[in-house]
C-alpha cells in the first residue's frame, strides 16, 4: 500500500490489490515504546504481509512503519501482551461544544461563489467577493523546483527520467497556467511505481505522480502561502466540474499548514489509511468539509486552508496517461447533510463522524478522528496524524504504540483501548471471549470468532 511522502517530492502515491474475502484476523497486544516523529517523511512501503501471533508487549523506538500487503497474514489467539502503556502521549481533550450549524447565506448568488482564474491561471482578489487570491500550478515527481529533471524527486532517488511521472500540460518550466475557456486542464503520465534501488521496496515516496491545484490566499509567486478561514466566511464546502476521470483516479486534497510534506500527507476527500482515490465522477462533484480527512485520521481544519490539489496517484500495476479538465470551482454555503457542519461560532472546527461510542460532533483543531473515545460519557481524543496512539481513559492520556503492534485503537464495546498489528482497521475489532480480541484488515469484513477469520 502507499506510504506518506518522499523527502525529495511533494506528493505520495498509489494503490494496490483488493483484499481477500476471507482473511486471518489480527490479535491485539498492549505495547510500550516510542513511535517515530509524526512529521517524519515516509519513503516506501514494506509489502510484508501482516504480523505473527502476539507474544506480548515490546519496547524500543522502531523504524518508520512500513505498509503490509493487502491480505495480511497476522495470527490470532493470544490475549495480548501485558505492557502497561508507554511514554506520555500528547493528551486528549474534551470534545464538547460542537454543534451542527447551518452556515451563512448572505452575499452569494445561486449555488455559491465561483473562483474564476484569469487567462494565466491567476485568481485575483477583485474577482471574488471574499478577496481570495492565488495562482493555479502543476507539479510532478519527474520535474524539480528548478524546472529540470535533474532535480525531480524521482530522478534524485536514482530512477531514470523515463521511469518518472511528468506533466506535459501545463508546462512546469513556464510561468502561469493556461485558462482554456474557463477550464484548467492537465495532461501527462503518472508513472508505474518501481522498486527503490536501496530497499528493494516499491518507491511510492519518489514516484508519487502528478498534481494540479491552486492556492486560496497567496499574494504572489514569491510570497509565503497564506491561509483561508472557510468557517469564518460560512463556507461549508466546495464543488467543481470535471470532464474525464483518470484511470488511476484522483485524490482531491486540501493542504493545511504542516500537512503538505508531513506524515501521511494532507487531508483529502474520502481518505483512509489504504489511500483510495476520491469518489470523483464526470460532472459536478460537491465536497463538504465533513467528508475530508487525512489518511491516518487527522480531521480537516477548514479555518486553515492553504490550497486545493487534484492529484493523480501512481500504482505498481501500470502507468496512467491522463488528460482531464477542471472547471467551475465554487465555494458553497448550503448547510449540507444535517448535523455534519462545524461553524465559525464554535472553537471546535474539526468534524469527526460517530465512532467508538462518541456521536458525530465538532472537535478542537488537530484532533485525530480515529482516536475519539468515550470515557464514562466524557469525549476524549488524541491530537495529530500518527496512527500509533490511543486514548487511555484510566490514565486520562494518549499512549503510543510501536514495534510489532504499531496501530493504536480506542476502546470499542468490551474491547479495551490497545495496540494492534499493522493494517488493523479499528472499526472491526471484536471480543471473542476469554480475553481474545480480534480484528480485520478490511473495513467491509467482520470477525467470525468461531473460525477466527474475517468474512
């Protein structure tokens, strides 16, 4: 499966095979130790399938977590280790004060506010009622910041230029982005992911694909990127039109400060830790902020929007020659689905869906939605993007996971908060009795405690 971002590039990559319909279950173990810095960049995926039967808690820092194969081969049985937690986590917070909100309505006509670029791809502040400004741009793993292949992240990782992704339009060596009758078009090739020359593992970090996008609040090419507070302006989401969806699909990403090159990458529409493409279809696509989340659970903070990207991912299966056009990018103010809108009237801008005994509600900026849990009716969570922490109600803090059990899952029913093997899907954990806790690697499957398989 795909992993974060490479040190030389701006984007991550790809997808892989679909899971089996009956898989071995994963058994939990409580472990202690430290997990790598959440801001560390990932360079590849491990491809190693699953984990062996738990043998108790382990300590030590461990390396950056690799990514297991689709099916996993994790063992079952065992009641987990007896480790007593680890170093102090970042601490949780009370998730109260959220509400559904309805957004605003003043100043917009029709479906919303269209962000129309000029012929060079520039969105001028005078062209829209909110004064948003920023240019459209394009980038790929095969071209570096100086506009040459010599500095491309793919080439710098040792791959030949013909094995790297490339945008042929817009040109990455010319200034500006052509606006063709209101359409912002991209053409090029998303390369097939090959192995890293050192590790021998698929090099998703260096061969991440290509992207086009625009900034919400950047006054010029040489200026620092600013942020846009969508909630303060009662913006509940965004929509766009597309004429063709690339074979590899698209990830519709929303960059906020620190997430562009951070652990796991930025939040995107319908993200999960499996890095699927967003559910883009030909025609008008409407996205509400509640539908955007980072791959490892960090909730989108719509008060800190930096840019929106349309990213063509890579896979190990084949390259993708793409050509598509984006038009009518429009900020919307309708309330959207009932109960899923956080407003500027609350200090809790991040929406998290119902999970682990916690109802859908709004949370503090920086909340990891995967970690939300109810501690005797008080809602808690961990902060940040790392998938390796869980909130422990007994100690009232976040505890880290590492080693053979790198995934932290909150309490679910009679299953306590604990650590699990790589690729565990926390929503599938089940209590099979006698202290035997099991889970699956596919969110669509459930544990069969009789056969100890996922079906």
